[in-house]
C-alpha cells in the first residue's frame, strides 16, 4: 500500500524555516505572508527595515511566526550575518526564496559601472552566495531543503524596444544556476527550482508602468496579473508534494510571451 495520501498534496509547511529576500515589497511581501499562513517560520529579509516591521506586524496579527532580518544581497558580510541572525531566532533555514531583484531600464551602452555592478550583484551574485551558504549548512547537518529562485520571463524573451539587456542576462543566468545547483545538490535532497513571472503588478513593475504607460491592452488577455495569482506555484515548489521536482523553471506569464 502506498505511504502517500490521495491526492498526495499538502500546503502544510509546519517545521519549515524560510528566508525570503526582497520581503519589504512586491512579490517578496506577498510570499512571506503566504508561507507564514501555511505554517512556516519566516525570516523577512531586506534593507528597508521599517517596511519589514510593518510586514512582521501583519504576520504576527494573523498568528504567524517571523523575524525581521536586515540584509543587503549586495553585501557578502550582510548575507552571512543575516543568515546567522535568522537561524539564531528561528532555527535552521531549510527554505530559501531568492526574490530580491533590480532592473537596469537603460540601454546597454548607456549603463554606468555602478548600475552594472548593482544589477549583477543583486540579481545573480547575491542569490548564488545565499544559496551556497544555506546549502553548506544543510549539508553539514544532513538536512533536506527547498530553494525557489525568482527569475523572469525576460530570461527567455527580449524585444528590440526593451532596455533590459542586463536584467535579461542575469535572469537567464538564474535559470541556469537553478538547473546546475539542482544537479549538484540532488544527492543531498536539496531541491532547487525557479519561477519566471511575466508582467505582474509589483512596486518595481508599477514604477516601470508609470514611465511607459499602461501596456495591458497590448497583451493577449488585456490584463496585468497580481502576485496572489502566483501563490499556488510557490506553495507547490516549497511543499513536500514536489519532492521529486528539482532543476525546473515554471513560467507564469498569462500567455504574454511567445514560446
């Protein structure tokens, strides 16, 4: 007889300790609330502590457990110190959501070195170092883990009128990083997957829309989705139900992009 229930699906995250980067706004804000609601202890990581404190109050008022973790993904010491602080307060981190991101929004030939460093450090180097640091600790303790990297549909498609070549490059690298780390860490039962959103409402996307105008009528379904419509994909990838899924990138773009 199978040891699994029918259907084999649960969003009970009790016993999981999740660290979410970029938790002060947008997808990270939403993801943190969803994980906490499903029973995970959540380390709320970002630079804007005041916004994290507001999120902390929301989660605690709803009966969840969390901790505010000041963390700058561009700073290596901040990454290590943030993980130490989170684990001291909540326990071993076994779920990582690499969500923090930065757009370039400039043509490649006009980008400053400071902007290039910021985008690469935020979108690629930070997630890589975070993943390695958390995996190192899990492997040492012989514990399994779940990692979800937030890529972008821009990892697969870019248009001639879109000034986002560096963003696209880093997000493409995130997809390959996901696939590669999944292979290396499979024997340690650390699952590494990615989500590639299309255009969703968020603080970053809405700021872009203010500059370029409403583009929803140019999309096949004449709408821009909201973060809540990503909940089920996130929960699937961090839940026990996806234990055999690793090295996968799930596109969520509402049919906005070609295939």
